[in-house]
């Protein structure tokens, strides 16, 4: 009789723990569905880019993440429309970016691109591809995922989503503040 009580009490404990876990998962899912995914934010990092030439990339550390600031030329901005049929999410409808960056150039200002420098496949650091004229982009050397100069992913590689755009704001003509809207 004592063994039966022990089995029943263990079973009750197991059911209680499972119920608590299910409740926690349900609350987390509800919060996610109500708020939706948000672009990363955190401590602010101001970055001056006034001395950054067109076509060049500045890399900064922000909250332990690599963030890029790229100056794009008018030709590079115009070329973003050329290969949209080859992109996974050309209108950035399923991407993480601030609301003001949900546009073709995925930035607050067309000539200044700010993005988290991690491939959305496995977090590897893509590299800026130059020498392709206005059709440059980013290539992840690990599994060959390709992104255009707005961080939009091409369907040919394994990366499932566009590069993440952190929360940021412009401060004057030559400074961004990463981590603050």
C-alpha cells in the first residue's frame, strides 16, 4: 500500500510540474503573439560616420553584437530594385527591423545602412562583396547565403530571413545612435 501512495504522489508532482511548464510556455507564446517580434535594442552606442566614404563599411560593437554602418551611393540605392524577384522577403514583411526601416533600402536614410552583421542562418559574419558595381552585397562564406546591400536575403542560400536591423536613430547628418529610437 505504501508503494502505491509513493507512485501516486510522484505522478501528481510530475503532473504539477508539467502543468507549470505548459502555463509558462503559454504565457510566453501569448506575449510573443501580442507584441510580435521586435528589433533588438539595448544600451545606446553613438557612432560618427561623417568620415566614412561611399561604399565603405564601419563595424562597431553594440551589446556584444557586431553592427555595420554602410554608406551607399545613389547607384547602389537605385540598384536595390533590380533583383527583387530573386529575394526571399523583398518587402521586408517578415523581417526584424524598426518600423521606419520597412522600405526598399531598409534604413531611416537611403544612403546609410545599419544592420546586425550576423547571417540569419547560423550567425556567421557575412563579408561585404565589392567589385560588383552597384550590385554588391554581403556573402556569408560558411554556407554561401547572399544578401543585397539592404540586407535582404536571396533565395539561393540557406539563410531564412533578411539581416536584422537594430533599433537606431539619426542624430544630425553624420551620426547614428544604435539602441534608441
